[in-house]
C-alpha cells in the first residue's frame, strides 16, 4: 500500500488558470521561462504576441517555446459564417497532445491556451461528425465528452510534464443578483466540473484603466470564483509579472 511520503504531487504541477480576456494570462508565462522552464503551447487562440513581447522584455530565450496553432477556417455565407470544409482543429490538436504525452520532462510546461477555444473546436468537430442531428444536444454531449476526456489525459499520471490549462470565465447567475464564475468550456454543464481534475485553480485579474491598470494573480477563493491551491504557504495574490513562477515554486515544494 502506498504512503504519502512517496506521493508524486510535487513532481508535476497541473493547474487551471482562468481570467477574462486581456487580464494577462498568456504574457505571464514569461516568468516560467525566466525561471528555467521550457514551454509547449497548444495555441487555440492564435494569440501569443503578448508572450513574445513580455519574454523579450525579460531577456528570455524564446527558442525554449514550442507551439502549434490550431483554428478552424471560416467563410462568409448568406446565412452567416460557417466552417470552410471539414472542421479539423480539434482532431489536429488531439494528435499533437498525443505526441506530447510521450514526453517525460519535469522542467517543461504543456500549456493549453485556451480551453475555451479548444471547446469551440470540439463543438464544431461534433457538429461536423453528425450534421443532420435533429437535436443539437447531441452535438453538445459529444463535444463535452471529448473535452472532458482531454482534461482527464492532461491531469492524469500518464502526462509526465507540468500542465497549465488556461480558460476564460463563464459567469452564471446562481441566485437572483448573485453570480458565480466557472471555467468556460463547451455548453454550461461541463465548466463547474473541470476543476475537480486539478489541485489548483488560479485567476488572472486586472483592475483600473489606462496607465493605472494593475494586474495580479489570485489564489484564494473570491466571492465569485472558487479558487484553490494545496500549498499552506500560498499568499492570496501575486504580481502578474512574477506570480506564476512563484506559485509554481511553492507547489513544487509539495
């Protein structure tokens, strides 16, 4: 029977990193490069310019970042935008994840940026697989299973590298006048269940405007979002520029 002194919790950091668009999630990855980690980024948003800018400003080695961008191509039609040809972003992304799952590297982070766009690709894939479905719930069900199975892969012991799954936030009214924030995945039912696969969920947040914008990473539950980390040494928030590296260092301590 295993005992906790041999637990692998500190070998690989695996976390959900959520935040509204523009809060600085992608750019904050630069602190991990500065701390000596390499990155493999599954880029579903086609939005890595901020990471390039912050990493160069910090003098980081960008050759330590591998990335693959997957987005379905759309075309204009008389009834609105539609996928051009067969949707392929979801399947191509899964193929790359399968390839990366063979790697064993505790000094590497696999980053999904973002789960929200990955989920959209999963929905288009599900729709393309069964375009004549009479009930659209079939598309959502198929897509949700594909996304949840992917999360199980990334968070499971077979993925022998660190993992960050980035997501936007889906706000839902739980009682009149009171909202809760959840991981933004396909549909509304899956998001609240995603955090159960991870020990840590953190939040990028921006406040103020113009030159007075202040960005930070939060680790303690807010009144709206149930954040979590397993480290008793964790502080409630960290500067965006250095926070990810500091959080990871504490999580690595176990």
